[in-house]
C-alpha cells in the first residue's frame, strides 16, 4: 500500500528535507537536467529515503531508477511507449502510471501497474493540461476499474481537497504546489501527514 501523503518534488534536496519530517512516500520529478545530474540526484534521493525508511518514486527516468536500485518508477503515457517494462520488472521495481481518460487507463493497465494515478482532479496552475478537471466523482469509477491496485489522486490538491479525494476512494493524494510553494513547506508537510494518516 502507498502512504496517503504523496508529495512530488523537483529535486533531491526536497526529498532530503521532506523525509526528515516523516514523509514515507515521495516522487522525484526532475526536469531538463543532463544525465549525470539526473543520476546524481536519483542516488542522493534514494540514499535519503533508505536512511529514513521512505519509498522513492522516480518520475520518467526508468533506467536511472533501475541502476540506483529504487523502489518505484512513475511513467506518463509517453514514457509507457519508451520504457522497458520487462527490465523494470526483472529489476524488481514497482510501476505507477498516469491516466487522464479511459483510453489512457486501458494503456496503463496493459503493463499491469502497481498503482494508477488519475488527474487532474481539480484545476492546476503548475502545467497546462489538455484535460478538463476530472472531479472527485471520477475517483470512485476509477477505483472500480483498477481493481485492488492503489489509486492516486493528483492535480490541484490542497489539504482539504486531498481529504475529499481520500473519502471518495483514492488511496493516496499526490501534491506538488501546496507543499513546495508553501511559505512553510515542512510545516505544511507535517500538517498533511497528520491529517492524511488520521483518515480511516
């Protein structure tokens, strides 16, 4: 099972900071860095997670995730076309996939993922999305369709919205801006941890 608090962060220093306050699950989503820097950051993040008992999810960079002995890789729809799923399975990595509609869900389920993410649940300012917000109601439908796999809600989540998503059927709530752009990110992470782990 995934922890209910699932922050997504832009570099390994964020990973180190957030696991220091009790984060158990975290995604490293690096953008536009050379290969050696990506591998350095994946290594640093993995070491920080290993030291604190947290699980690291590497976004996109599946080969680096294999080479550094990570727990998870998260693949978007384009990454599903390029990733060597057999190599990932042979290395023992768990796989998460992004979905935004039924066609993408079908493609994602074809690789037998270990979790499925649905988004954006709410409007998000972090990147332009060609999809309309899914809404909390879609979570229950997705949960039925994916079976026993954990379901991750993502997109425009605040803590209050995350709790609504968890109540609607999501197993985990992925968050970017409400933590990394917060005036007190570590304090906000603690608030998320306290609130989401108190949900039955």
